[in-house]
C-alpha cells in the first residue's frame, strides 16, 4: 500500500485522514499466475493497482480470438472501466500473467473519495489524462506503424515483459500473428 501512497504523494499533498481512508477502502492481495480477477460477461465492482507482477486485460471476439488490450505492471491501474462507468457487464477479462501483488478497491468507494477528499480530484484527473493519451497513442500506433515498429515500441514500454509473457499475448496486443512476431524477432536478431 505504501507504493500507492508514495505515488499519490508525488502528485498531490494528502492529509493523514485521507491516507487513512484510502487504507480503509483497500485490500492488499497476493494473486497467483493464471488467476482471473474479472471475467468477460460478469458484473464489475473492483479496480486494481499493481504493486508487483503483471496483469493483462483482454476480450474474446465472436470468433473466439483473443485481443489483449492492456498489460498492467508496477504502479499501473487495471479494470474494465467501460463496465464500471457505464454500469454494464464486463467486456474484458483481467487475469494475472505472473504471481502479483495488487491493491483492490471497490470502484464505487474509490469514486466517493473525491467528495470526501477533494484533493484526489486532481490526482484522478491526471490519471485519466495519462490514460486517454496512452489510448490515443496506441490507436495511432496501430494505424500508422509497421508491426516491427510496434514491437520495438512495445519493448521500450515493457522492457522485461518477454521474460514472463507468452508470445501469443504479445502478438495479440500488437495485432499480429505469433508467426509474424517470431519473424520480427529473427529479423531483429539478424540486424
């Protein structure tokens, strides 16, 4: 929990009372590789802050193909925010791809923190701004960059992820086949 408090304090000043409240609405958890925190089609009540490890969110299309939308590593948030904010069933599955430590929050309780402690409004706004910018960059990269360029950018953003992420997760995130990913890696080694 101290990682999250430190991250928040690097952006805003919070009172001891606000810090205590944050502790009271959270649960620190150790989750095992393969554990599913949110399943596509179910109600979503929680958001997760990653302190160690790696999680991913993905959806399965009508043809049974997986599409990885996000990897969440240390200091990142993950959930199905569409389901939470639109009060819908999950369109995503969130699973642990390594043994991980997370902080779990009930999304409604976390949302209420803004009315109790207005200083969190600025922190949340900054998080949302970063998230929107990240999504827009990802969309533009998918549209404008080659698969090789997307892979190079992926390695910059997630430098150690290949150690514990199966190739098919990386390929589905990049929007390419596993065979294309293998070819790109061979070309990279031969350069």
